[in-house]
């Protein structure tokens, strides 16, 4: 929906305007992502949860890109 996207971009702009300039300079950004965490979750717990999700995604991706080694020898030799 166009209006939904416009509203989301508007809210993101508000967040960026609210952000401290030193944080922006250092590369820190507010992240808007889907999560099952409840509002008010302890920040350290939320970080651990996101890190575990990231590691699970990376592990899955690594398993998907690994290809079995194929022997160059003919097994009938």
C-alpha cells in the first residue's frame, strides 16, 4: 500500500531526526525489524535473542552453500 509505505518512511524520518548526531556519525541507526519480542524486553536479552537468530540464519546459509567435494578419480580405476 502506498500510504502505508509513505507513513513508514515518515516515521523512520522522525526517528532519524530524533537520533543524536554523534550516533548518526558513528553509524548507529534505529533498526526496525519484525520480532516476536514483547515491547519493553530487557535490551540485553533482546540483543542475545537477535544474535541467536542471526547465528541461526548464518548457519543455515552456510549449510546451503556447501557443496560436497567430488573426487577427480574415477572409482572404476
